[in-house]
């Protein structure tokens, strides 16, 4: 008689088998409708054995990419804030009042744009550092942050938008009062930058009600133990992992043609 652990293992195996069968069906459909016509023009049609080998290569590549999704290190250099400008405010209830550079952070070496989610940590221009890809669900109010970024990406992306969105994100990740407004609380924009405050509050309202039904932006959460943590929406995938499936497929097809 099977014990509980045996039943659990069978259930997991069955679930994986069902998933793999669906994946196989989808991939074969893609091969038949997209890849096969092109290969026939090269007088190299795929038979079932080659298709199985190709499926195996793509599956292994997908598994490798997935396994590295939350263990990838990103070496990069922080350059400047653009678009954006300085905004006078506080992120700790007035203990520190600064003219914060506020907007889109630009990084090079590994190139991407980002918004800061940790305003109490410094990150000087020109700093080289290594980020770790971290599970976005561990970021405070991550879904609202993703919606704010989605509305920014659908806007004109002016410097006013960028500065306002940065403060809206700081409000979501840092404010501890329980209500979200840049006019009061621990995180607030001070006199002289009322327009930015009003626009930031507009973005906060959009994230809460989502009147346009936007999907949250697909964000990558990058963390560093000593420097500012950030979220980005346009991180370039690691070339080796991203190309692995294609290289495997080409190698298999080439081997079959020989």
C-alpha cells in the first residue's frame, strides 16, 4: 500500500507530466507552423527524432534560465539621473531635508534604467557595484510600485513625470504612516515643489484605482547590501542564458543535416 509520501510523489510526477505534455504540444505546433516551412526550404525537414531532440534542448535551456532567475549577479555602474531634477523633501519625517535628485537612474556596463526604492541609502554618481536579482514580492507594496511604473511608461516620460514617479515610489516603499500622500507623513515633498507633489499624488491615485486597467510593469528587483536597491523594467538578459536555447537548436539541426 502506498504511504502518504508515495502518493505525494505520484501527484507531483503526474503534475509535471501534464505540464510537460502541454509544453510539448505547444512547441511542436510552433515548430510545424514556424520553423518547419523555413527548414523545408533548406531541404532539411525535421523528423520526429529531431523534433524530440530540439524539445529536449529547449527544455534544458529553459530550466537553466529559470534556475538562475533569482541567483544572477549584475555588475553595473550608476551614472546619473535623467530625466529628472532636484526635489526638496524629506524621507524620514524631517530629520534629513535634501534637494533629492529625483527621476530615472541611468546605469551602464550592464545597461538599464531604474527607480530607487531605498532613499535612505546613498549611491554617488560613478559608483560601480554588483546587484543581485531578488524576488520582487519581497519589496514593500511591490504591485503598487509596478503599477506606478506602468503609468509612467505609458506617459510622456517627461522629467516632471520621472521626478513625480520617483517620489511616489518612495512613498510606497518607505512611508510608515499607513496613508499615501506626499503632502504629509514621513515621506513628503516640501514647499516650493508643490507641482511635483501633486503629480506624485496623481500617480499614487492611479496605482490604487488603476482606471485604465494597465497591467503592472514587469519589474526586476535589484538589491545590494551596501548601496541603494532599485527596480528596473529594461534590464538586458544575460547573453549566455538567453542564447542557450537557440545555440542548442542550431547545433542539433546542423548535426541532423550532416
